[in-house]
């Protein structure tokens, strides 16, 4: 595989660029050898994996990987890049799944993992200040050591950075209680394309015009580089009480979700699986009824309160035909909750991807059946499974796995692109959002105008043009204008 990849690596490292960067961050922190550039040439987007397994780079290699060690060094690198028209891709841990970190032409990768310190814990105000490149698992371990949890526990906890969470507007598995990352961030520091440093001081709330913080949260590196964040942290819960249920069908399960959330109960975890995703999870439950679907809820916090919430939710669910089941599916989920299950499927030649969207309670049942039907019409041999997690009083995230069987690359990529188009178009038709927590990156660019509306998309582009007139910050992502020289990425919609 490597010789094919190496053949695409030309031209070699740009010595003038390497020396200029070395002058800002130290020679040891500029990596320009082929393996380092190769490692930063992609994230975990399946389209990139499809290319890699065939010995190809999805886009192009970055010209170099630069590793600043402080906010000042980030500012210096950006000021220089802006002055010299060198595009820059902020790079956290590369666990993004929409191609947000894939270079399209001429970029340097700004690897933020040296910004990895827990700056402070303020136990009185329940806040932690952390540098953006800190690994998520290490951050959680550090706050746990002080008796807290950060409350943001994505499946990718150990393979992502705090800055990546913010840049993508991520969601953790306990989001139904603690919220998404945008609900947790109270302040941040960022650097603009020209090197200007911006600090949004942590404050409980403010009323001073539009939120500058929200310019950066979800910007996926296109509007600035987040260098530090102050996040809410929470006392580690006294109890975590599971409630494992089965429902006659997904309509009953979703209706229970709606009633539970609208009754102002706040499970930390709410997961309802369709029949396809239920079957492998209930193997240990001998008398789990055929056709029934599984739900795992967890109630946490002060034990007496959590127990009351669990019992009330159980009553709401029972009225909809729910049955209490054994704890085995909960224990299995708990033990494997941070594992990635896609590598064996990708390695065996499948075209596997996931797509998470947001839907209103009133739309979810129809949204699911139309999407399932559309995918199975497109490819009868496809696997389609879904679950609903991250629930709100008004709706929930529908998280779908689509697995196309092994086939020649061109055919697989065409079907994969068509599957994405079906899912994203149907989401918009059904009034949902095309992305709940993975971000837009490169892959979702074609549907951003439908998501934001023509006026909204034009406004986002104007904000980008005003903050980054040279278009050096992660160009061509989030549906924003690419640079003239941008390469097309294999499999891009
Ligand atoms: C197996 C698996 C499970 C996953 N589970 C979840 C999940 O449960 N919940 C969830 O929300 N996501 C999940 N993801 C997606 C991914 O982990 C998240 O989007 C994560 O937040 C990305 O963080 P990262 O540090 O790896 O970012 P990267 O992949 O390095 O970057 C993502 C994007 O953000 C930009 N960026 C990164 N850091 C910064 C910064 N400091 N400032 C500005 N821009 C920046 C990059 O340029 C890029 O556009 C999962 C991914 C995988 C592979």
C-alpha cells in the first residue's frame, strides 16, 4: 500500500516553509516527513478510509504538520500564514467523521495536541479551564480525580480533543441530562485568521449583543482556532440507575421518550434501538419478544431523586406497552461504550458510514420509515439500522448506520454518495437538521444551503469573508467557498 501512497506524496517537503515555521515553534515541532504528513492527511471520515484501504490519499497531503505549544505560537503561525497566503487546517485528534480535517491543496496542519494542560478547576463555580488540544479521556480523568465529571462523554472520548468537541458542536452519551458541548461552554480563547487573539471571558450569562462565543463553537476551524475553553463540570453522580425496557415498536418507544422529556424528567442516557439494532443487544434475554425494540435509560444524580425519576419514567413507558427487561444490555453498553465498531467492516471492503440527524418527535416515525425504505430500495443488500439518543423536549437525534456490501470502488462510492443524498434530502424535507453532532466538514457541504436557507448560507459566507478575507482557515469546509486550487476528494458528494 505504501508505495502507491508515496507516489502521491510528491512534491517533497517545502524547505522554505519548514524553516519559517521552525522559527516560530522550534524545529522539533515542524514535521515534514512523509509518514507525518500522511497521518495528518485525513480524519476518520469513511470516505477517507475507503481511499486509504485502496492505497490512496483522500485529498492531498498537508505541506507540513506544525505543533504550536501555546496560544501565542498559534497566533504567530496564523499571522504568518495569513501574510503568506498559506492555508491552515486546525487538527485535534483527527476523529472527525465528515472530512473536516482533509487537506484540499496547499494547507499546513496545525496540530493542537501540545496545548494539553488542564489550566484550572474552580470547584466553587463548577468550572474547568482546559487547553483545546487536551485528549478528552485525559480531561475526564483529571476532573474525575477532583470528584467531578465533565458530563461530555462521546463514544470517541479517548480519541478526540476538547477543542474538537467544541469545533464540531459535539454530543456526549449523557447529553440528555447535561446538554451538548454548546450548553457546557462558558468561556473560550481563540485566534483569528490574522493572528488576533480573542478571549470570551467566562460569565454565567451576559446580555451584550450576539454571542461571540458561538462564532467559534461549531466553526470547524473555518472562523478561528480555539485554544482554550472554560466548561461546566458536575459533581460525580451519587447514583446511576439503569432502566432497561422493551416496547412493542419504535412508535411506542418514541412516544415514551417524548412524554418522559416533556414531563421534565432528565435521564442522563436515553437510547432507543430499532429492531435491527435491538436483535444483537438482547441475545442474553431469553424471552425478549420477537419484534419488540430495546430502550436503555439511565437516571443519575442524587440517589433518591434519580430513583424517583426512574420510577416515574417507568410508569409513563408502561402505559405505552413497555416491559421491564434484565440489565444485561445496559451492562454490555457500559462496558463497550467507548469502542469503535467500524474497523472490521471497513477492512472487509464494506462501505460503512453513519449519519446522525435531528428530528422533531412529530416527524421521527415517518422520517425513519422513509429513510429505511429509501436506503433498501437503493441497495436491497444494504444493512440499515438506527437508534435514537440525545433526546430533548422537542425531538431527538436519529443515528443511522448504513453498510453497503463489498463492491468495486467506483460503484460503492456512487451508491454511498446517493445514500447520503437520500438521507440528507429527506431530513430537510421532514423539517429536521442534517447534522446533530458530527458537524458538516467536507461531506455535508452540498446540503448546507438547504439546511441554512439561501439567506443563512450567504450570511455565513459573509461572516467568513469578514473574519478571514484570505480564506486561509480550513477553506472549503462547512459548505463555504473553497480556494481556487482545491482538489476534489474521492467520494465527496
Ligand atoms: C468511533 C467514533 C465515535 C464517535 N462518537 C462521537 C460521539 O459520540 N459524539 C460526537 O459528538 N462525536 C463523535 N465522533 C466524532 C468526533 O469524534 C467528534 O467530532 C470530535 O469532537 C472530533 O474531535 P477531534 O479532536 O478528533 O477533532 P478533529 O477530527 O481533529 O477535527 C474536527 C474538525 O474540527 C476542527 N478543529 C479541531 N480542533 C480545533 C480547534 N481547537 N479549533 C478550531 N477548529 C478545530 C478541525 O479543523 C476539523 O474541521 C465519533 C467519531 C468516531 C471515529
